[in-house]
């Protein structure tokens, strides 16, 4: 049993984002004079590079491997992105929900274009059914393509097309310069193509070596902010009214066995507002039963004595869409969240979710390999 003087061992994934999130938890506990040891664990989801989240079978690919370490006593807790966590009952409790980050999504483009400014038929990458359906609801002309990998990899995939197009323009201009005998010829570019490649940053060099089709991608705002990428690449906020985030998006969760240590971590880290808001979101998701098989967005914000709750259930192609915004009382937020979900189910959400499940059942789901991820 861990004593007050022992370090608390917390499991985390090894991606840059997961480690940045784990370090924030470590700092918060260290501020309470509690030593923390982070233990990096490779998860089932980390071992799958090219599978879309909704084709990975049961939920929890980025969660279960960490939780098993807790249940086996190898660590005292596990740090998760809350949106990756299954809503089914677990042997563990969510000991703490630290203060939530930005819950919404951002459109990322090489030049800072808005969604409306993307050319007709532009290719947008996402690994999320929800985001894909929301994009098509706004812009049916878009081509939505699968996107996997950690945040850095996704950004490299985005930059690939624009960098290769820029290189081709420079090659064409250089060939024109070589063919032109006019001394007054003014080349379009001040560098030869090979010199331009040499001046690329390490990230751009990796992107240039890829062959990817993306004109834009959609990523969670919190991940970009936690890695500082929002200051490096152009992004545009997508409004949460129409791009309703995933349940728990932007929030972290520390999973532990119930007991005194979990209570201690709760006292040190738990943010009551974030706890209530994410509880509402996860309760609705659990009641609807969509998991990450159906495109569902749920976003709750405490406003005084009420929780302003917006729910959006979509067909995979973006239409039809069932949505509602409701103020539910904070004092009975769990019960009210269930009532709202049941009302939505009766209004047609159940049929949309069942249709999504039927579509998923026709896909090649490898249930032996894993579960869920970024939704």
C-alpha cells in the first residue's frame, strides 16, 4: 500500500501529447508536496497506425492497457484523455477531473483558410466519425478522408501537399530560368529548388517526404494548445454550436482504485465545474449508447444554477441531424442528463445510432486487436 512518503505512480501513454498532459498532472500533485512518478505504457491503440477509430471494435484502445496496470497493482493510477474513456462501468473510479482545457475543434490549414474558404471538393482529414459528419453537414462538397497518427504526424500529413506543390512550382520556374536567354529575365523564386528544401524545418522536411492529399485537417483545440502547435501553424476555431465536441473533449481523467489515495488525489486535483460538465456529457453518451460508432457531439457548460447542454446526433453523411440545446439543473444533473438522452432517443436519435451500428457491422472490425481512440 502506498504511504504518504511513497511516490504515486501514474501510467501514461508515450506520445508527446499524452506526456505533456501527464506532466501537468504531475506538476499539480507536486504542488501539493506529493511526489509523482510517471510510467510510460504502450497501449493497444498505439500499436495500430492505419486503422480508423470506428473500425477498431470495442471502446478503450488508448485506455485499457493503462487501467490494467492499475488493477494489477503496478501503478496507483492512470492518466487519460477523457474522451477516450469508455462509458461502461469499470473496476476503477475517476479519482480526479482536472480543470478542463478548450473543448472544441480547430480547422488546420497551411495558409489559415476558413472552412468557407476551402476550395470546392477540398480534401479534409479526420479520424473521427463525428467530425466527418459535421464537416459534410456544413460542406457536402468536401472529400473527407481518414487521418491517423499522433498530433505531430497529422500536422506533417497536412503540410505534405502544399510543400510538394510549392516544390513543383519552384522546379518549373527553375527550368524556365534555365531555358530563358534574356539577361533581364527575373526568376519567380530567389532560391533553387534544392536550396529551398535545405532551408525547410525538420517538421517540414518530414512532411515534404510524405505523399498525402490533405488540404485541411481537423484536430482538438486542447491538444494543439498543450503542445504549443496553435502558435506554430494556422488554425481556425470551429464553433461548438455546429461542431459540437465529443463528450469529455478537452478534459483529463485520473483513474484509480477506490480508496484513501483516490480521495487524496481528488482533493488535490478535482475541478468541480469540469467534473459536473463532463459527467453530464458522459451520462448522455452512455444512455444513448452510441460509443464512437455513431457521430455524436455533446457539450455541457455550467451557467449559474443550470448546465447549458447541447447534443447533436448525425448520420454518417452529415444528414439527417437531430440536435437539441437544453438547460438542466445542476442539482440533479445526472438524472436530468439521462432524461434528455431518452428524449433524444425517442425523437429519432435511436434510429440514427442503430443505422450507424448497422453500417459499422458491415466493416472489417478487428475485435481482437483493439477498441477506441480519438472521437
